[in-house]
């Protein structure tokens, strides 16, 4: 359930882009109607799909936080960071009607996560992965450190993959990869980590 909740803005981004891609004139009409006050100059029909998708993703992220606050649940720091980054880079994409900014957003977000993991461990002695998972797992300190660094490395790699896809393929392909490719890579990494930890824990008993 949490997995779908986290993916909610990405799913809406994908769906809106696909709709706008298939209905460019209608998409441009919505941009002119609802986003004209946030746009420098005039957006074209070709630019409208990514602008609408970006605006919806920003609203979806705001909605996630509002939902958690209304339910009096804790809002993870990562979600606040995600809101700040998508508002900054997404806002730039809408204002300049330029897809480059929103394409950078995943890389900046992943690298921010990776940096937070490394800085917290090296400078402050706090293992963020351990703080999140220690209720489910009991592992020796060296294993927690390796797990923390492996996630940091994974986030750095994901950021690089995003840049490669963003600059090597079309925007439509990047949108598809943003939902299916990154989700697949994340699931694969989680499964691999689970298998490694399961084997280690079996050996330790």
C-alpha cells in the first residue's frame, strides 16, 4: 500500500503526459486556461503535455503531504525533500516551458537521498537505513554500514541512469522509463538486498 502511495505522483505524471500526448490541442487549452499565470510567454501544443504532467505531479505531492497531516501521521523527511525539488524543478519547467528541468528532478532527488545517507553516517554517525529498518531486522553494525552505503551507491547510479535516458532518448521514452524502468530497478534492488540479507541471517543462526 505504501509503495502505491509513494508512486502516486509518478503514476499521475505518466497518465497526464500520455493523455496530453494524444490530445495536444486540448492539453494546450488546459495550459492556457489554468497555467497561463505561471508561464513565461506562450506554450506550444508540443510543450503542453509535459507541463500538465508536471503541474499534476506537484499537486499530487502536495496532496500526499496534506493527506498525512490530516490523518495526523508523520511526514517523512524524504517526502518534504521531494516536494521542494519537484516544486523547484517542476516550476521551472512550467515557467520556461522547458522539459529539461523536470528531467533533472529524479537525478537531483536520488543524489540528495544518496548524499543524506553518506553524510549522516560519516559526519554524524547516524545510519538512516538502520533507523528505518531496525524494527524489522537485527544485524551487526558492519552489515548495517554496508547496507547504508549500498543504498547510497544505488541512488547515485539511479541518478546517472536518469541522465543517460533523459539525454539519449525522447521525452516520451523518458516518461515511460520514469514509471516502469525506475520502478523495476528499485524492485530488483530491493529483492537482491532481501536475498542477501536472508542468506546472511540464516548463516548467522
